[in-house]
C-alpha cells in the first residue's frame, strides 16, 4: 500500500493523534470518508458527461 510499512503507518497515526487529538479522530475520519465519496461521485459524473459527448450523432 503506497510502499508504507507498519512502522510508517504507526508514526503517521501517532502524528495525527497529536495534531487532532483522540476525541476528534472520528470526526476527521467521517469528513475524509465523505470527501472521498464526493470525489468518486464527481469523477463518475464527469465520465458520464464525457461519454455523452463522445457518442456519435446520427
């Protein structure tokens, strides 16, 4: 996964906990999940629009 090992992931998790605090982690995770979901929906919608534009017209 992106060339990250267990030690690197633990260090990143520790830094996130220091920056945001343990109480804010669920909120950060929820916001990140919603952002990724919206990004995927936007990419999908853009792909559909491109497909519509590329269809041959009779």
